[in-house]
C-alpha cells in the first residue's frame, strides 16, 4: 500500500475531516428558522402569492443549503463549495437589507409599513424569522464557520443571475395577472401600475448596481477575512492556490 504522502501530497491535505457539532447545531437552527417562517407564511397566506416573494425564495435556499451543510458537518464530510455558501449569503443578505432599509423604512419611498399593524402573532414571528434571524444567522455561519479564500470574482456574476431571473419572473407574473389583483407585483419598486415599465427598469438598475456591489464586496471580504482554525472547523487551512 502506498503511503498517503508518498505521491507528494502534503500531510495537512489528507488529514481526515472530523465531526463539527457546533457548526452542525448552528446550521440546523438556521435552517429550522427559515423553514418555520416559510411554513407559517404558507399556512396563513395564499401559497402561490407567498412563494412569489424573493424573501421566501431566498429562505428556501437557506433552508436547503444550511440543512445540507449541517448534515455534512455532523457526518464530517467536506463542506459545500464556497460559491454555494457565498451565494446563499448574498441572497439572504439582499432579503434582510432591502427589508430593513427599504421596505420597512418610511423614508425610502418604497415602504410597505402601511400594513405593519396587521403583522401580529404568527405573521410577526415569520416576518422576524425570514427578514432578521436568517440573514444574521447565515452571516455568522459564513464569517465564523466556513473556510475563507474560496470565492472568485466570477462567482459574483453567477450569483447575480438569480436576482435578474427574479425580475423577469415578477414582471411576467404581474403581466399575466388581471389588473387590480392583490399583490400583482410583490414589491412596490416592481409595481408597473405605479411606475410604468420604464420606472420599474430604472429601479431595477439601481437595485442591480447595489446588489452587484454587495456581491463583489463579499468576494473581497472572503479574501481578507481571517482563517478559521480550531477543532470546530474540522479542517486545516492553507493559503488558497491562485
């Protein structure tokens, strides 16, 4: 039998992965928070309408990616690719930032706070889970429990295809629905009835530039954030190969 390092493979590259219970527990809680918020919204609202929101779709991604990551951490498997965890962070960060700085901000011009008084009980819980708890949780997981240095600039362009596809989906859905339909357009800045297509496309350009800046910022931060070390990470890190 050939020794692991006889082929010139560094010893640290073949250290077996270990169970990472802290990472598994945190990721399970984040996935459950996302699932709980989604289930509540589906139970108290119209499923087709609920599923049309970027908030819910991004939390579906969080539930799936963090759930798989939790299982892999518990089993001691190799972590998911950096582009997958980085993209998940970008999507849920968009959800949290747009909600808190635009939709829940009376000064933004696109506020949805007129119905805030109706958010009580279960709706209030799901609102906090989907817009606050999961964005913070995913950010903490990415900063503290994932390996840095895996993101590339091309990943930012790949991630931005989803917001672009969502824009096409939202406009197509609105065009197919009858005028005056409830929540024909899921967000005020996408409402063609109010802004017209030219206005909506102008809004999309502004938001798109902001999302692009955020995506590239994540890649830049990934290149300078400190390496994760210690028994909870379960892997040894070296500077990424360029």
